[in-house]
C-alpha cells in the first residue's frame, strides 16, 4: 500500500487478486492506514487476507507498538478464540447419521446456553467468578472440569498474567457473572467435523490427526465481559488523550501509553477478560466431552486453543491481534515444550457450512509478527446478508450440514456472507508464511441467535 503523508509506518496487507474487489466495499484499508498514524507504532501495520471493517483496527488487523496500547486494536470480544478437539473415531455414515448428529447437538444445547444473553441458571459451586477472571482455564481445570494436559495445549497456558478485579467496571461484572460456560451468538459456534484431507503427514501424525477423523471445534470468547470492558475503556482512553497529549484519528482507535494508570488498568481488565474467555471455552469443553462420550462412547482430546482478539508482550513488543491468530513456528522460544519441535497448531475456522483448516507457521511468519488469519472474514455486512441471501441460496450453501437454527435466525452467518476460506488460506500459504496441515469439513453446527 502506498505510504500516505500522515502515516508514520508502512501498511502491508495480504490478498489474492480475486479478493481485492471486496476491499473496495468497506473501510478496512483506511482503518489500517489510520492505525499507522499512531505514535510508537512499529512498521508495518498488517492486514490479514480475511480483513474486513471493524471498530478501530479492522478485523484481521495486526499492530505492534513500543508500549502503546489501543482498546480498539483488541476489539469488543476480547479473546474470542477457537479450540480443536480430536477423537479416535473414523467417520462412517451409519455411525454419524443425521439422527445421531441431531441427538448430539440437542444434548449439547441442553448443557450449554446459547444465543444473545444466554446465561446459566446456576454455576457449579466450584466455579468462582473472581477466580476464573484471575486464573483462566487453570481455575476451571483445578476445579475438576478438565485435565492438566489441557493447560499445555492452550495459548498462554490458559492464563494471561496481570489481571486485577478492581480494573473491571461494576457494569461489566454484573453483565457477565452467569455467562461462564455459554456460547453466545454471531459467528460463535460448536461444530462437529470430519477431517477430510491431510497435507503434511509427518506433522499430522505428531498431532494425532488422520483422514476421516471425527473432530469438534468450539469458538467463543469473553461474552458481555469483553464487550462492556471495550466500551468502558474506549470512553476512559478517549477522555484521557488530552491529558497525555496523544492524538488518534478516531475514537475507535483510542490509545494510551501502557505505563499510564489508564493503560495499566485497561491491560489488567483485558487480561481478566482473556482469562474469562479461556475459562469459558474450557467449561464448555467439559460439557461437550460428556455429551460426545454419551452419544459416541469416545473421548475428546484438546489439540490446541488459540486467541483471536488480544494484546500482549512478545519479544519486547506489544502485539495487538484483532481477528488474527498467533502461529509460532518450530523452535520459537515462546512455544510450550510439547510443540517445540513442530511449531504451534494454528486453528482457522471457516464460515458456517464451509471447511476449516489446521495450519502451522513457517520461519517467514516473523514478517507478520508471528500472526496468520483467524477465519474466512466477512464480505457482507449482517444487514446486507439478511437482505440479499435467499432461503434457497442458504440451504444450498449448507448442503447436508445439520444445523440447529432455521434460515431466518442465521442467514447473516450464511457461507455467502463470508469470503472463500480456500482463497484466504491459500494467500498466506503461497506467500510462504504458513503451511497447511489438515482440512476439516462440517457435519453439524450449533449457532446461537
């Protein structure tokens, strides 16, 4: 992208030629350019192939700074993320009939509240809200809802340090106390999948992946806690900019030095939201495992859990990933021991009804601050999707995939509202930044409305 006079650093975005037209229909490139005007930003500001307009930094944006933290460069759903669970079962039509798949999703829905405002009527007595905000998935596992092996397969070990309860506003706490272990709505999902293709046999073997394997993805985040924290601290940062003589192009990019009181408070509140989201996915996994074993008699093992919306210190820089996935390559010093030799699995879900991928970063992933795309990325706004995608088109795009909600409630999540996941994934593969390990296709999907 051509450098503009007000930009302090370069902007780089990744897209195949067929994808360029979609970038003319929103403000995502303009938002990248605006991020490049911020102080303390490290070159380049990066746009992933799934980039689309967001609040502040576009979704699919990566920004590294020398100690400047931006609320809008993390986003509303703090630590929205995805985890991949694997079984030892091989797909057979008779075993995974539509009836049995519907039985499974109905059991899961009875255990896990879904949709906007979904709450638990009561929490297990072992689950203490303050504990999960401070200690994340570790608090859930130590309460008996998971295994210690799970923690070795979660980014940051399932806990981001620095969380403080007093940094979270009372409104954020009130809105989220009963949302632990709930799915939410929008692009969040629980999906039963079949592993269709292995691209790297050696790596797949090390990760326990094989063709025909039955797997399951859980995609969710920090629910109302993250949304309210983003809203609250955007206002706090915006009001404090004159105090610290920080200029930003728009409110959505509100940013302050992390050493300020407000910056420290936001990081602590964000860390609490990150931990809540890790705990949320961990508790949902506990119930999903119970349901899966009840229906199919098999255990589910966690391959990996990745964050999408987060800011954290890595190798001396403050890395903001908003709708982007960390993908540490082999031998990276931040890798947990079990992934030192292979690199970390990068889990990239597609849209509802389309394929998902397991990738791994190459040595060239350092060019993107060790980041890759987090999904397919929207090509239509929700309003446009509702207005333009017919029921016939929706059902055709879903094929034989079992889904829990009717067209009217999920048309804004239709595959046609998203970019082509194959084009998105191939963009970084052809750039030499990632390698494909496996491709998964959906059998059944749970969405909230």
